[in-house]
C-alpha cells in the first residue's frame, strides 16, 4: 500500500518539499493511516505536520474515546495537535441542514482556520478509493451532471488526498501490519446516512453479483470523466471570452443568439450555466431545467423572458440573450437595448414587428398601423398637484410599479388585465369578447404591455394595477394620437 501511495504522490505532485500540512484526523483507520504515512514522508519532504481533531459530540463517550486516541498518538510521536468540540446536532437544527452535511462544513471550516493560524499551505484528508466510488454513485443517483461524476479530486485548492488511490481494505491491512490502533465509528455501520446505504448494502451486492473490482472501475471512470470535464471547461471558457458581453454600467450579461446557436448543444448549455453562475454570484441550485428553459428563448419572440433562481431574469433580445438580476434598483436604471431617451429612469421599450405595423423611431414616438396612429411614451416626475387626465387616449401609469419589460404589440394568448383594485384579472380574449369586439378585429388592436400584464388597451381601458397614488414618484405618460374609427366607435367609459 505504501508503495502504491508513493507512486500516486509522485504522479500527482501532491507533496512538495517543505510543505506545511494540517491533517484532519478522526481516529478511524483512514485518518490514522494518513497520519502514519505522512509521518514516514516527513523526513523525505521536510514536512511540517499539525493534527486537527473535530469531536462532533454526537456519540458521547465513544467520540470522547476517539479524541483521546488521537491526542495520545500525537503526544507519543511529538506531533502538534489541536482538538475541537462542536455541537453538530444543535448547529444542524439551527441551519436546517443534515448532521452529515453540517459536520462536513464545520470540519473544513476548522481545518482552514487552523491552516491559516499555523501558516500551513495544505490540508490533508483521508478520502480513499472506496469513498470515490461511493461519491460517484451518490452523485449519479441524485441526477448530477458531468462535474458530479468526476468524483473526488486528489487536489482541490489547498486540500490534498494522498490515499485516494488505495481501498479501505488496503488501509486496514496496512494498519494491522504495522500494529496501529484505530477506532471504528459505529455510525458508519448503520443505514442512517445515504452514503452508508451505498457503502454497506449496494456496493457489496455489486461486487458479489457483478464485478469484484467494481469500486476500482468506478474510480477509474471518474478519472476519465474528470479529463473530459477539464477539456469541456477549457472550451467553454474560450467561448465565454469570445461571446459574452458584460455591460458593467447596466449590470447585465449579453450572449449573441446567432453565435450561440452555431455551437453544439453541450457547449450551449455549459456556456449558459457559466453566465448564470456569474450573474447569480454562486454555482449551487442552478439546475438543468433552468438551462433548458433559458435555451428555449432562442426560438421565442423578442421580449420573452423567464425568471430564474436568485432573482435572475433571462430575456430574448433582438440579437442577444440578456441576463440580469431583478432587484429594487431595476426601476431606477435601464438595461441594454433601451428604446426611450427621456433623461429620466428607463426600462426596455421593445417593439414586436409584424406585417401590419412598422417602427419608424427608436425614441419616444412609435408609429403604428402604417402611420395612421402614433403612440407617444414619456417619463416625468409626478407633481402631486397635477390633475390626472380622464380621456381615453392619454393615460398615466405609476412607472415604479412596472417590473417587466414594456412592449408595444398585438395580442398574445397569455395576456390579462387587472380589472379592480382587489387584484382580480381577466384574460384579454375574454375582455374583448365581452366588449363585443369582432373576432376578426382583435388581432389588429395594439396593447401597451408589461410581460403578459396589459397596461392599456387604447380606446377601452387601462389596468387597475398601475394607478398613480400618493406614493408615486415617476409617471409613464402614454398618449395615442390620430386614432382611427375602430378605437373611436368602440370607446367605453371604463374607469382608469
């Protein structure tokens, strides 16, 4: 076993001259073996070793005996050590996490703090080949993607795993051959934790019924997966540098649609995930379904958007997928592609081009119906003494209540309008039907919309959800001029 570990250390460059290493030692066979092996390398590599033991305070006297064993061993061989007692059950309940996950987080937190305190450059932990196989299966059953199937890495940041090449049986044989004492954690023999089910029930059956070297083969597959992952990551980073535009002032990321569509679906998904991670500021909880939903925007019309975890929004622009975070400040600043230039706070004003309507200006004037109507959009500060207009072709809206991208467009199937202050709404198809609008005319009516929420149906009514009130600071003024007889003849005296 020692020769195998020595070869592994040279292949991976895990140890280097004058390393200062904090060793996590629980008292079990794995970590006591790790400590003994590093002691044998101490002179060869001029290592400085410090032992850290973390007592989870879960197993009572059994855990205290583990602690005493570690301390006695370190005292005998004159190795500096430090023991910590952590109430894992209490912390797990406070944090809403499982005891196993809480214990892992606390151990690594303490290891890192001790690494800094002792001016060490590495942390050594005792993961071995069996742990690697168990991790790969666990990640597979959880539905992990390729990164999860790469298993446990020999080196990650400051953490090293010198025993990753050997099995638990080889470790126990080494301990017995060298007459080294170790403790057995009784919780490892139960089915209390998911990994223990894989370790104590599933893998023994696989080895007995399918292949006696299953753990070794799984670990080898993880190594190949790691090589594939490293290659794909390199390709994704290259695409990111070539494609992705970060609008620092606007706090959004833009990915060109045409360039993205030319790439293989594997790289498309990885690039989108990388952008999401940058926008979110973290990697956890971004799932495959979020990436798939985002890629579906490639086939959608301009202005379509989806809401993602961590207040992220992905939106289909004319030439880009745009990613940004939704927050309170969104009302005070614009996003890429702004179509209003009023000197005040702005949101995207997008125009869905159809055969019936053309966009002649990117400023506040939008020309509709081949020039027969013009929609004017303007922003201004709200004067509390101003009188709100009541005519059917000028409307005021509380701009700060508008959280979605504004669009000027015709009807969509999901459209609705809020019909009272209580928040009740009605589908636009039902509303127009109630108003006796001929079916053949409904698709020619232009709406001012925020997502699927219709702010205004000119000539009919506006939504109750964006009323100007005592808290209004900025108003959106929408005015329709030179309207045709369709609007005029059907105008109803609906309240604003």
